[in-house]
């Protein structure tokens, strides 16, 4: 009559079971190729985390620099950007011909 019923685990026991499972997976015996790939994967994960931290730091610094520039100019407006559509270039063809003519006929 005494059947073994599964005992409910507490949150602490569940956490310990999860940690034990993770430790077992990390320490299980791997083939040589598997070990190399695992080590490379761990290095890539760490490098990715470092790059994410660096990116966030740089974004914060850029925002601070934009704020400093806005405060330095005395206003908080964005600086006007140069619109290439409004830029008109002019070349004096006669002057250009005089300047480049010697290269064509100097031989």
C-alpha cells in the first residue's frame, strides 16, 4: 500500500537540482573535437558579452559628448547639417583648359 509518491520539491531544492544539472553538463566527458568546440564557444560568448558592454559604454559616452556640444554652443538644438542638394559647384571650363592643356601638349 505504501507506494512511493513523488515528493514535491521546494524552490530551493529545485534550484539545487538545476545547478547540479548545469554543473554535470559543463563537466561531462567530451571528445577532443567537442572540447575544442566547447572552449571556442565559451570564448565567443565571453567576447560577445564584452563587446556588448563596450557598445553600451560608447553609446553613453557619445550621448554625453552630444550633450556637452549642445551646452557649449549655448543651445540644445541639433547643429544644422549640410544638405548636398543645396550645394552648387561651378567649374570655369576655360581656366581648366588652360591649366590642364600643358599636360596634353607638353610631350
